[in-house]
C-alpha cells in the first residue's frame, strides 16, 4: 500500500526511528512541478508504532564447552539466549532452532575450525625480496594479553611457528567496551607495506537501499555474526610465509586470514556469497553480518533453518 499525497507525490512504506517527535521518510515526486508538504497534506496519513523482535545470542564468558556432551552444550547455549522480550511462541521457536543447530555456535573453549569454501590468496607480483620490518615497541602492560592471544591462536591452528624471512610488526587495537564495561584488546599485525604491493581483488558492497527494499515486507529479523569470521578462512599455502610476524615469544605466520590485509574483505565477501548462493531472497550479507528476514514467525524460522544448514555444510561458526 502506497501513501499518496496527490496523484504525483507518493510516500514509501518505511520503518523509521522517532527522534524529537520527527521521522525521516522517502518521498517521490513523479511530476515536473514542485510540491510543498505541510501538515494539511499529511494529516490523512496513518502511522503505526512497531515493536521489533530481535533474537540476541551472547557468547558465554566462562563456560568451558570443549569435549562436553550434546545435552550440556544445549543447556549452556540456552543460558545465553536472551528471550525476555519474546512471547512464548517466539521463545519456543528460536530456542528449538538453536538447539537443533547447537554445533554451529562457537562457545568459549571450542576450537575454531576453518571452512573450505574459499582460501585467501595474497597476489604480490611486484615483490622482489622479502619484506622485513623491525617490531614496534609494545607497552609492558599489554604483554600478558599478547601472550594469551598468541597461545589461543596457536591452539586454534590460526597461526604456527615460522622460519619465514618476512616480518611485520605487531600492533594493539582497542576494541569497543563490552557489556561488562571492560576494555578489550585485539592483537593485530601492521601489513601496510605488504598491502602497498598487493594486487587486490575487485568487490563491491551491496547497496543499503536495495537491502531495505528487499526486506520491506518482513516482520521478523535475525542478525547473524560469524565468530572471528576472518579466522575461519584459510590462507593459500603458497602465501602463508608472507604473513609472518614476531613477538617476544617467537616468530609466527598465519594459517588463517588475519585482520589488516587489504585483499581480505573481498575474499570474505566471496566466501559469504558462495556459502549462501541461492538464498539471496531470504537473507542479506553485509561484510561479516548475515541478516535473515521473514514475513511471519514460521517463514522466518524456515529461512533461518536453511541459512543454518549452509553454515553447517561449510563448517562456519556463529
């Protein structure tokens, strides 16, 4: 249903946040004449409040799930599904689906596996000799965090010890504060010199307006975020040595795609498109987020199940 101000001026159906008792709405004038919008011309329009339904699934902080049985895994997963804002039917629907696919959720203590849907290549035809940059000085206060993350990445087979002649410096990036108010750190590598000599794969992000139009009739939405999405994609064997870096604990190289490579977003986008090929009408991919939308609870559940199936097939974890 379109909201017409007259024969030529139409307001699109939209979902808009209210700020200072005002909203923003898309309007089109298909005539060549100007049209003034005032209170009289909009008085007949109907505006309905909308309460969205958002399924939020948090990763546990302390649960150790490595090697546990299926029943315990489901119990732990259910403890961290927020369903307070849902009615009984909606709670049962989302919990049932998540329990059926509990293996696609990455819980603390799990080992992060890699997908085989794509591998990341670092195309550097202009490199004539290895790039070796001295490590940056890192504040002593960060050393314990670096050691902890390096140990975890080795356990998850994300990095390995290296003898590569390449070396890039380590950097510490502060992440957004979590729900507990704690400042978290991400250990990254400064690959700028490598990026300068890398030929990047062309890719483009989907248009946000197209995304909104494709999901305009939907009432239920789920946003799925891959667990350390880049680290679930393998580095091509021929390019692993190019990712080497050093810390006071040793010399390492990446087996999985790290943050900081200029060609990584294109590879990740290609991986998501390959994984969800044929499901474009029921979900949208934007960077590392997957948005599943449905016109009803049943429709949303069916679509969510199909997306979960694909993630399971390609060994990708949320």
